[in-house]
């Protein structure tokens, strides 16, 4: 008997994050995150509270957390 494939095989998983999570990761205010989302037209899950923003859009705008919060050179 052949092994069955998971229901999500071949599908792309879309991840979403809240403004609070983004604010904590990037050291920004929640209001600033909502402004960035509006200006950069981040995709979101409509009608949900708190708003959930598409991770790919967030990363396109803000970069990875390592890029924005990485080591600072104090030399």
C-alpha cells in the first residue's frame, strides 16, 4: 500500500503575524507598525482582530530580524 501524502503537500503555507509581534521583534511602536502596513499595503486577514499581517510583506519592508536587530559595532 502506497504512503498517503499529507493534505498540505504541494501547498504553500502563508504565515501571518500580529502588529504586537512585529513591534516586539523590530523595536517599533504598534502604531508605527500599522502605519507601515498601510503605506506598504501589507496583505492581511480581513475582519480579524487583532489584525494579522502577511509575513512575506513584513520581511519585504523591514528585512529579517537579524538584519534590523543584528550586532551593532561600538568600535
